[in-house]
C-alpha cells in the first residue's frame, strides 16, 4: 500500500511543480492582465509570506532547503505520518520546492496574483496556494483522525 502512495505522491508533486513553473515562465516572459480587483502581474518576492525575512537575502534559500531536508528526514523516520498525509505533503513539498527553485533562477520567488479589491493584499502564486491547501488539508485529516479516536 505504501508503494502506491509513493507513486501517487510523486505524481501529485510532479504535476504541481511543473504547472507552477510553467505559469511562472509565462509571467517572466511578459504575460500580464490588469483587472479591477485582481491583476496578474510579475513581482519578485525576496522574502517569504508578506516579504518577511527578506533581510536574509540569498541565504534564505539555504534556510528553506534546511527545513525541507529536516521535513524529509522526519518523514523517512515516521513512515506512518507519510502514509496518513502523503497527498497534502506532496502539495506542500511541490509548492515549497518550486519557490526555492525560483530563488536560484530569479531575483526571488516569482509572484503574479495581485488582489487589490477594497484593500491591497499580498501578491502570491500557485505554489503559495498549494502550500495553503496542504496546510488546511493536513489540519482537516488530523481533525478527522482525532474525532475518530474520540468516538471510539
């Protein structure tokens, strides 16, 4: 069963990573759309969410790689966690590694969705959305598992 989950995980990761990078290529080549509430425009984020830790500059990618290695090691040592959360973990790793990949190939992370309807919101990309979905999905699975334990 774990082998099937590994294959599914690789597929989710690969599709998500490639799709995110493809969209980013479109924006780095000049694609943009200005809208009333949402604009699709190229921006480079040198930090993480809301440009936090931008002061770390080029060192930030190495810090993020360190976190990814720690996460991978944790999953290797705790295979049950991978079995329970393999799909959202795949999205999480795809989004994180895609943004890290940007840091090596661009001025920063390639962002392009700018929400400015009523208030200026942070600019973000598909990788950020994948990470957010993964976190919510992990919390949901955990909630479901805890609820099942409580009912038993």
